[in-house]
C-alpha cells in the first residue's frame, strides 16, 4: 500500500539511515541522528523554495494528526508537511471524535492503525501519552507535544533555525526563560542543544524551574538560575516561553506584573546578551508579558522563521520515519 | 487430619530466639520441634535447605471486596496472600461501602468467614465514609472486631479531627494507622517529586508532604497518648522522625512496604525509554530515591520500623492501561513480597533475622495481635500452627499472568527474584504447597 519513491528531489549527504519507528522525544537521539534530521530538513527547505514546493515521495502513505489539545501551528505545519510530500492526511481532534464518547487512547490508536494509518502525529494533554500509544500500535507515532513533557519536532525545528543563523552550536550559550518546569518545548530543546554541544541556561521563577536537570552532559551542559539579567550575560540565543495566566491562580507566581518585572525579554535585557543575539519563541506569544512586542518583531527575532522552518523539519521527519517503515 | 513432619529445615522463630536445624511435627498444633523426630503415619516433607518460620503477618492489605470485585475479592486476594506466605492479613477499609459502622464490619466478617483462605483481621474507618469530616463510631467498631483504625489512602487532613480521633482510639486502646500526607502540599502529584518527575514532566509529590504530616501526627500522638501507627514510611526523614518519637517513649510504630525497600523512582522511568511511564510503578506514597531506600533498610535493621507491610493493591487491567496521570495508584505485591525481601537478604542489603522479624513478630507486636490470636507470629508448641517454608536461595522469574491475585499490576513482571515460598500451613493444615499437589 505504501509506496515510497526515492525521488532524486531529496538527496542527503549522509549515509546514516533512520531506524526508529517512533519519535517520542529528543533525549534518545544521537548527535548523528539529529544531524541526519537537519541535513534532510535542508533538502526539504530547498523543496519548499521551489515554485510548486511539493514532491510525491510519500504518495500512498497515510498520516493522521490526532490532536487532544488545541493547536494552530503544530497541526497545520504537520498537515502542510505531509501534503507537500504527497501523503494523504486525516485530521482528528478529540472533540467530535469517539474520544468524546470515552474511547481510550489505546482503542483510538488501534482504530487508526486498522484504518491504515502509517504515521500518527499526536498531541495530548498528559505527559507520556504518546509512549502508551506507541507501545500499542505498529503505526509510527510522532509526538506533537505531550503534557508538560516533550515536543521533539519543535526542538528540532528550533535547532534547525539556530543552525541557519549561528552555525555550529558548540560552545554557544542558549538561555531559555519562562515556565520551564511545565514546558515541553524547553525540555526537548535541552536534549538537542546539549547533544549539539551548547551551554543551556534554564531561567525563571524558582517555582517554575526543574532544578534537578542542571548538570554537565557528554557534549553540552545545563545551568538553572532565577537571575535573568545574569543569565543573559554572554548569551548567543534567547528563547522566551509562553507563561500561562493560570500559574498566578495556583500560587506559582505572585502576578503577571511581578513576572514581567523579573523575566520579560525586553530591549533593556536584550542589551545584556551578546550583540546580534537571536530571539526565539515557540508560540503562541503573549506579547507584552513574556516578550516585549518590539523585541518579538525586532531585528534579532526569528520567531516567524521558526514557523516556516517547522514545515521543512516535519517533512524531514515524516520522510525519514516513513522510509524506514518501507525498508 | 494427617500429621505433617517437616524434616531437616532451618527453624527460625524470631519471638523465641530459635534458629537451628530441626524437624517440626504438626498435628493441628505445633506438636514438637526437635531433631530426629519419629512420627509414624505422618506425612514427611523434606525441607532441607529451606527456612521454616511462623506464617507471615501483613498489617496493610487491600482486598477490594465489597465494592471493587473487578480488582479483587476476599477469595482471590487471600489465596494470593497464602501463596505469598501470609497466614494473617489486616484488611484496609477502602471498600464500598467502607467499614465505618458495626453493621458494615459485621457483614464483612461474614464474607471473610465464608471466603477467606487465611485469617483476615479487618481495620475500621476513622471517619464516616473515610471522608475526613466526622468521626466514625469508633468504640462500636472496636466491639464489632476491628483490630485498628485507618482511613487508608485518605489522610485525616483536618488536624483537630485527627486529635479527636487519636483521643478516642487511645482510650479504646487500638492503633490508628495513618497514611501520613499533607494533601495541599502533595498537590495531586503522581510520583516522587525529583529527578525523574522533572525529566518526565509529571507532577511530583514532595518529600515534605509526607514528613510534615508525620511530624504533625507524632505531636498529636504525644498530646493524646494514643498509639499512632505510621503506614508505609518512604523517606529518610520519616525514619528519623519515627526514631525520635520512639526515643521519647511515645507509642509510635511504623511499617515499610517491600516495594519501597526494593524499588526507586527510576522504576517509573522504566528500563528503556520505550518502557517509560510504567503505570505499574505508580504507587502512593510514591517510590522515592535510592538514598531513601537505603535509609528505609537501615531503619528496618535498627528496629525503628516495626514491620514489612505489603500495601498489596490489586487493580483491574484497565485501571493501569492508560495515561500515567489517569492510572490508579498501587502495586499487586503480596505474592512477591516475601521474595523481594529474601532477594534483599541474598544481596546482603538486609539481614535474615531482621527480614523474618519484620514479617512475623514485628507486625504482631506493632498491633498487639497476640492478645487477640494466641500464638500468632511464633512457633509455640501446643498452639495452633501457622507456618511457612521458604527456599531462600531458589531463583524464579515473576510472571504476573500466574498470579492468584486478580491484580496483575506489578513492575516486577519478568524480574528474577531469589527466594520462594514452598509450603504454607494455616491452622495446622497444609494450605499451600508447590511440591505436594492435592495437598
């Protein structure tokens, strides 16, 4: 049923092959596998720059997006990516599906497999849900964000974007600021950035930091601090995270005002970082809260480019995973 | 009834300080312990290389009946306990209805009399419906036959209500077994707060939630003079607080589960990333750190912790085959409990004497059960015999599909353990035997 034509449109410079059935997080990826994703994404980026911007490489493959939580960019990005490769796409959300009738995740994923899904892209509100799904289906599962755990495709598109601007991440300082404890983006970024040899500083209010993640890795390192101004010293890249207003009600921050006072990425603070430092945000943004509007749309900002690159990186992942299935 | 002669085992009775190779003759009661016993007509069981000890006593078991029979019944879970070497278990009251009145307790006792394979001693509720609002009718429950009081997994959060409860249970003279937890600090965490919870993006239960509740309850035990039994201590600080309370002469006892002695938070992470978010390792209180595990072993060795209690918690498949946040808390462990403890002994992490004390005389003394069941937890000639024969060096692999328990929820499935229960005698009868079919 699945036919993967080895189109000459997509050529990668590496001999390494993708083997994993699923992409659940970035923490199991080797530096070589990350390199393979990024190299393939460069080829996809080139495809996207053509007048038509589509190939038929994944013709006959069925990609299902299964979203238990709302999403604009991740779901749309995956749909565009799959269609750009010629795959058939089915979009499911929890509302309007049998999930509302109480169908379990395992039953849903098995149903999708029986329908003929080759790849299921999943967004779920509970940490670890894609692991449960992946254990109970032969379809490939790509984690499109699970609870407060991981968002591997976001981390890979972030790394892709960084690489296009700063080259190698070896020895570069990346500051991730915000509600790191509850951020699936921050966690997945930490693993890819450390694998790339970067020095990552996780910064935010003490109640929103994963203090145990600090330490020296094989390639890079991770520091955890509450002092944003100090963290910004020598920073090459600053990534602000969305702060949820509910954190105030649960007592994790005194107020958004107090949060802004300590952790908003604004012009004054960006001055502390290295000249020309990249400004990133996984979206959706609360402009004026975690990031000042002039910075979000300023010279160093690559926030919109992150979204554009997301399509190329997701094309690369769909391509690698689907081709591995066909082998 | 055929008499039984266990020949050539290592007979250990922690209460009486017996530890020697001997024969044990049983004809309803323990008739004789000695060497070269000749008993014509007795069924002879060669137990050379095995340990012969009093039947194990569990202070903390979940039988699920009435109300949750899909998870377990008194028949299935007492059969599981029997296979695990237990001849007496104390049943926790988190059933539906909960035994918060004498009538519910009497009905429970009737089912126990009909279905239980071993001795089941029920624990009554502290508060009505275990809701933590109003006290249950404690003295009537005591008269109906409960051996302790507990609201099980629902801590008595209200400090004044807890003080009043202890004032009553102290006057009655029965232990109050408390799941010490501070719900507002715990915050609905699904595992231990630390390295693994931050890695997996799961909400964590901080150590301080347990420790602060223990500290509060010890103060209330002192103020009332009541007997506070601290269920399943899991942290190093918990052990220190219990030690201090005992040193000050308070009537405080404590138990630890085999799961917390054997496993750490790493079990949630799983052995490979594919196995991450193992809901079978989700337990309340949660599996803690390696430093905590070591402290629990030391606390047990030092006698600070009185007993190993299983917190056996069988669940139906669907209760665990779901997202980690949604999964039920608890491990089905009564069939593996003794083996995990013997594995710790084999690894040199726990002394044999301590392990056996914590499974026999330790729990009996903690709940003062000897006044209720003569001879329990010991091998006393002339007294009704509960006895277990364990091969301490036999290695076997856990297969949850083979559990007698309805609960197959164990993170130990496929794990090799050292030490196996071979025979169990309950009230003088061979109730379970791996070798002697149709026993």
